[in-house]
C-alpha cells in the first residue's frame, strides 16, 4: 500500500476491513474481496454450495453459510402414506363436448330448500377466475368453455355465499356427461356471510406453497378418489351420530394431478346466525368430528393454509332405528365412513391476495348485500330422503348423509382419527 495512505486506512487494511468503510477507495495494488452471491435453494432441499470469496492482501473474511430449515408440518400433524388418505367420495364435474356444466344453488330454510336467485357464480381454474354467470329465479346456472382442471366454484349474492373445490374432467366413455344437473349445492346462509369472510381473512393461505413443483412418481401414488358425489356438489342432510358428534371429511386436491393429499393445515367451523357453534382441526387423513351440535341449519366453513370452503348444511337428530315395509323396526345400516364430505379450494385459486375481490372488505361477504336471512330452525323436511331435487348423483343426495349407530363409533374413532379425536371445540 502507498505510504501516502492515511494511517487509519492502513490499520483497517491490515485487519481486512477496508471494504466495510463507506467511501474508501483501494490503492492500485489492492484487490477488494468480492461479495459471494448465494442462491437460496428450496427450503426442503440441501443447503447450496457457496464459493469462498476471492481475496488478496486484505485478509480472508470468515465464510458464513446460510442455514436452511426444511418446511415442517404444524405441530401434532404427521404426513401420511397414500393408502391412509380418505378417498371414498368424489368432487368431479364432467364437462360436455362444449366444456359446459349446469348447476343449481339453494338456500336452506325452515320451509325446506328454496332457490338461491341472483347469485354471482364464478368458476376458478388456472390460478384465477375463468368463467362467470348468474343464477336465474330458480337458482339455475350454466357455463360453457371450461377445460379439464382442478379448481373451484365460488358464488355470492342475496342468499349468502358458497365456495368449494372441484375437479373438472372431460367427457369420455368412462365418464359420460349424462347428468341433468352437475351441481346442486346449498349456500352458507347470509346471516353467516360476514363471519365466514372474517374466518377466511384470518387464516387463508397467501399462495400455493405445496403443489408448485414438478410432479414426481410419489405424487402420482396418491388416490384420485372414487364413490358417490360429495356433499358440497350434491346437497344432503347430515345426521348426528349416536355420541352427539358430526363426523365428516375434507378432501384436499393436489392442484397438479387432481389426486387427494394429506391435510397439513385446515380447520372447520360450524356457524349459526353469525355465531361459531363448534370447531375442529381436520386430521391429516381428512377426517374431523365436532361435538355438542344441535339439529339445525349451519354454515360449514373450512379455512387454513391448505385451502378454504363454505357450504350450507342441515344437521338432523340421530335415529337409532328404521322401519321396514311391514312396519317393523330394524337397526339402521352402519356406515363406517363419514357421509359429510367437502372439497377445498386451493390457495393457487383463492388466497389472501385476491380474497377481497371475491368477498369484499367488510359488512357483507359478497358482491350484493344480503337481503334475506335463512332461519336456523330445522327444515320442514328434515331427514327425509330426496329432500334435494334431482336425487343426489348416486349418493342418495338429499337423504340422510351420516347414519352412525353406537357400534360404529368405535370403528370410526379407530379407523379415521389417526392421532386421537381432532375435535377441539372453542371455549
């Protein structure tokens, strides 16, 4: 270094700190350390290799490597092998040759199901809104021009709000588009719309953090789902179990493949007249149970980093027996899988960044202020088979959704709840 260099600069030079002084210029015979460029790898992968800094006479600064922590599931949640994921309900909408589908939305009232008119219906695919229409006076809507994809349906208006995940599939010999109605869904009553918006806003994911990489053979090993249509697609009443709980399942779609995946972050809430009546964490396999609910009309809302949903349901009292044609009583057939089934809309389509465009920023969770409030008393046809028009798409839609005798409860607790009962009622 030149002797004309000030003494304090020579001191910093000997300590290798010259580059830390603002406004200093090295002498002609110096080489200043170059700051290494560190490219952060995916948090689930190994720490990237960092090349040592190039240095000369200014000393060798200590090399600091970034410590990357893999993403961990929430506490008490463990990842599951594919065979443990619940997969006995479907969320498929078969598109016709024009990419079309038809559906009808309902409100649940004390008089039964009534049409949900003037509802703004939006189909979400490809990371956003892909189509839009409005229900007529009978709650009917039709949309064309859709393509096979994993997405969701979101509707809002005077009757309330409804939102759930859907897998749109193309018509084929194995999947004919032969249904008169592809969707028959009940909306979350308008009285619960603002509470639903607040729940969505508080816990919804920011973006897709799980299914944004290339598909691996392990991803393709998860189940695609089979069986009758879900409660979100085809309305059905839900019966309390013998132990006073409502059992159900949430199916989480891998947005790349349409297959069901383990649930890492999702919670369900039962709302009635704007009040939260029960809540539970969804177990990794998709099951949940909520105790201490009474018969009545509810908004069932789910929210978490894995997605969101909201549908209207009616809970009816437990029945321990059925009647034969000859008038004799016989035990109800025990069903060991949850009858209540909902699909969630993933954060790739509905998230904290676009939520306001769907639900507004306050007062009412919809584009139109609610003008009618559905009573929370049980519907007149509570528990009667076929209460939803159009059957139920092979699932007995409109019939009793969950018939559980006392002997079945132990089987469900052991077969579905992997880490103990996930129900954690709010105090």
